[in-house]
């Protein structure tokens, strides 16, 4: 039986408010772009680049933040704040601040402005649309298929793990995602550890990467096999991913996970139980997968990803919507 503590954390949520805020902000952003900026940043909703995401350095679709004027950068910030919580914005700022340290050798490749924003479709409350902010160690994909707001795939990474100096010195953007997982791991009994820990050889990277087409069934220990305190810890770990979003969106995602069956959510660990050595964990349920990968030799390089196996980029909801409504092909703006 699931702990009451988990039930109390589940709230009914209506993401309609996020839809309205994001729609207003997106319209303002697109209207404020120059013609050339629109050509760089905007594409049709059916454009295959909408579902092509990446968290590595390299070329990608969109307009760079450092190529926008101050007004448009404020508009981008307003769009992000329409869907991302203050805690999430702080993570984004820290991740981007870390680029300055990686960019000492290659400043043109690694810098805070080398992130691109893209808008797909015409922001509207009639037809689906979406937007993305992406660059090294960051891929945030949001889709608005009319009746909901889809927030995945969501990737956040950090290298180094802690900002070494500057205005963000000491910040650890992915601290909660690691600290809560270690707390949960250390709460397990030896018998539970035998189920949760499936090996010592950590994977080279996340498994739910952009090229993934199939996710294997969950492994590890199920929530149903945890005691009440452990279940509350696991829910806190889930919320460390969800709380990157504004409250209504975060609650909607937790409710989606709950409705699909919290008892079937699994926690799996690979690698060391020592933070100073390579480690990896995964949360996985019927509808989602969340990963944390800290597997480099220096243990100072972290990747996290959140995928929804049915709803990434709109997924099933988008298919259902398109079946019920006639749409003319969306032209590039």
C-alpha cells in the first residue's frame, strides 16, 4: 500500500494557465523578431526539426540568444518563465554559467549566449505549436497540443558539477537530483539493495538519448516494495525533476505519473554508493523515464533526462487531436 505522504503530494492540476501564459509570451516573442530572425527561429509545426533534439555542442535549428537584441532576450525570458519555476530558472542560469569555464579554450563553442530558441507552428489556442531552448547540456522542449502542455523531452547537464567562481560560485544545478537519490539508496535494506543495484559497470551515457527508439522494461526495486519513508523519498526525487516546472505544470506531470500507477515505478542503481565514484540511477514507470548519469572518470560531469514514453513532443495527445480536427499543413513563418 502506498504511503499517505505520497497521496498528499498529488494535487489536481490544470495546466490551462501555463498554456495561456506561454501563448501570450510566445506571440510577443515572435512578433518582436525581425524578418531574418524569424527565418532563423521559426518553422512549421510539421517540420521534422521539431522532434530533432540534442544536448551536445554543434549546430542546431533556431536563433542564438546572443544574436537577439535586449528586448527579444527579455521576451525569451518571459516565455521560459511562463512554464519554468524559479528553481528551474536558477538551474538554467547555473548550467549556462558553467559554459564560461568550458569555453576558456573554445569560447566560440562554449558560452552563455550559444543557446538557440526555436518556435514551431503559429502560437495559437486553435492549432498546436511548440518551442525549444537548446544548446550544450540543455534541451527544453515544450508542446501545446490544445488540451495540455507537454514538457518532454527535457535534458539538463552540468560540467563541472559545481560552479567554481563568479556570481554563481558554489551553485550545484543538479544537487537535489543527486542528493535525494543517495538518500533513497542509503535508506534501503540489504535485501532491497539486492533488487535495486543491478551492477557496477556504469553506462557510458543516458539510455534515453535522442536516438533511442525503444525503452526496455523497468528494472530495480518497485515503489510497492518500499516502506512509507522510502516512498516519500522517492516522491521527493520525482519532484526534483518535476519542480523545474511552474507549479501547475509540475503537479500535472506528477498526477500523470500517479494515474499510470505509482506502485509500478522502479528505482534502479548502477555503480558506486560513493559520490566520488561513478554512479547512475534511473526512475521508470509505465509512462516515463528519468535518468541521472555521473559516469565520467572525474565524477564531475552529470547528465539528466526526463522522457515521456507516450507524450514526448505531444505524442499520443497530438495524434488524437489531429484525428479529431482537420488541419491544413503549417507553412514556415
